[in-house]
């Protein structure tokens, strides 16, 4: 599709059909980034106070959590008031979402559902109102503009989900959004030449996706073809996985363009974005980020707590992501008032399954299958993917209540849905386990996949 056509007509039409006022939100986001840092923080506290008062009367589950924390009458004026609020865990998300669904759609006739937990092995659903979604999309537009990227610019998306060839709706969505999707299989030798030819014809203006997949993409392009295939490339935006500074510099040299770090999560979407001066700016109009210490974190680091300041369907207030970030907030020379966040620790890379006869497949492909089960109502509270042989995957599931899984039915589901990407030679075993068993040998919250293949 012509980039100008997509930017000027198609994407605004999509926003309109979804009843999300993204374009109307742009001036608010744009103005907020240049406000004084103190004014930004005071506005965050004011909006948080309004949010707490809203949910105190609108959500019985959150009201109970406030009461248990002794904060049922708190008014948020400063940091001392802020820390009185309860910290939300992933288990609270499931309870909050269930409560909203049980009460029906009377109070919230319109909301979307975000499935989360792929990287953590603890799936949950978050309910989002259209206004919050619109603000998230508007923030992405503004942050991408820092690097010369606009709506409609050609995107090659390198993602864990396999491309939806044969799925008309997903393919149409890619076409409308002027993007091309690739997964790790597209970068393996059997498909590599065809994939690179497609990318060359498409002429991407930026790359977007998992850090490890963008790195794999850069490594797989023959050096003599790089300039020809990526001659229009303006930036590469890396997300979902930690990117170390030397790795970022290496990618910039390989791709010949700026490499930008995006930090976000499914629960609130974009949290922070790297500006051209190097600062990882928290999107202060949308989220409030704290670094909280329980006492067992490494020196100088705290756990990331995030608050969605726009979502009025479901409270995401002081929600513990499980990431670690430096306590000291760096300053940026760009002049923006949005606060900065130091390098986040935790998110692992290279989570690849070896598919017999096919090569490397990102383990996120299996994570999406788990999320589909959760969306269908299967009570999965935790999971882990284990590859103990080249042709065998073991899926360990923890139930969210005392019920037992239909292991035979789940096994059939994984075999049926997984063979399209991992091939018919991959065998699957599904087992029920406990959280205690999953914790053994666990390095961090992002270890949802473990390879036990002896090389």
C-alpha cells in the first residue's frame, strides 16, 4: 500500500471504526512531553488520586484491597501517600477481571481484552477501555516521530507469532497497516532467500520486534546485500527483550541506522521509549512508574511498579511487573519533562525452540497457544515450556484453582495447533504441576522456556 494513503486515510479510518480517538489524543501527548518535570509528576499524582477514588466506589475487589492495606481513605498528594496504596500482583489481575465480568457489562459496555503473561509464565487478562487504548496508540505515534517515523511508514515486523499466511483477516490487517510480518522460521535457510527477496521488494522504512529476532535478521542478511535490501531503513525499534548497550551499538553498525529501545508490557502497552539523545523516557501522560525495594533486590535496583493513569475499566495501580530497574533516575539532555528510566534487567533473549527439520522457532509461538487457551476459559495460572529432546516439547501447567486439567484434550490441542509451525515430527506432552515445582531452578520471571538438549 502507498505509505501516504495508509497514513492519511486508512489508519485514521481504522481508528474511527474502532471508536478510538487516537488523533484527538495526539496534541495532549505531544504537549505533555515538554512540560516541566515537576508539573508532570504533580499531574500524575492528581490523576492517580482521581483514579483511586473512582475505583474505591466502582470496584469491590479494589475497595477490599485498599481496606486491607489501611488505605481506604487515602488522598494522594505526595510520595508518602502513594506508598500507602496496595501493590497489585498478577493474581490480583485475575481476581479483578473475574469480578468485572461477573458484574456484567452494565458499567463498562465497551472494553477490549489484553492477554498477558507470555514472558512470565503466569497468564492473565487485562480489560482496557477505548480511551486508554487510544492514549497508548497516540503515545506510540509521538515517540516514533522522535525518529522520523510516521503512521503508514513501511514496517517489517519480526515477532514470535508466526506470520498469518492463509489467515485472511491477519493478512488484511498487515496490508492495511502497511507492514510485513516475519518470524524466526522465515530467517532459516529453507525460507531465507525468499524472505529477503520479499523484504527487498517491500522496502521497509523501519524494523519493529523482538531484540533477538532483529539481531538474527541482521546476522542472516549477507553483508553484500544489506545496503540493497534495507536502503530505505530509518530505524529499528527493539522491544520485549533486554538490549545491552554493546548489542545496541553492534546492531546500529550492522543495520546502518539508529536502534531504539522500547519498554512496555501487555498490561499497559508502551511504558518508556528511547529518544535520539539516548534517554528512556517514561510516557508520563499515560503511566506512573516507581522503583520499589522489598529488600532482597541487588544494590541500587528496585522492582518496577507501573500505574496506568487512563484505564477506568480495571485498576492497574502500583502493579508489580517483576522487572528490576536502577533506583537512580538518569537525566536526559533532550529537554523533555517526562522522567527517564535506567536499563531494565530481566527479560531474557534467545528463547528458541529447535524444530526438527525446520530450524529455530521463537518459543513465543507456544506462549500464544497458552494464551488462546486462557481466552477460552482454561484456568491456567502458571506454565513452562521445556524442550528435552529435539523432537519433544513438554508443557507444564499449573491450574488456577483446585480442578484438574483434561490433559488428553490439551495435548491434542497443542499437537494440532503447533504442527503448522514446529512440524509434524514434534511430539508434545502436557502435564499438570504446582507453582513450587516450577520455581525450582528458575532464574527470573522471564524463564518461561527451558532447553535441556545436550549440545
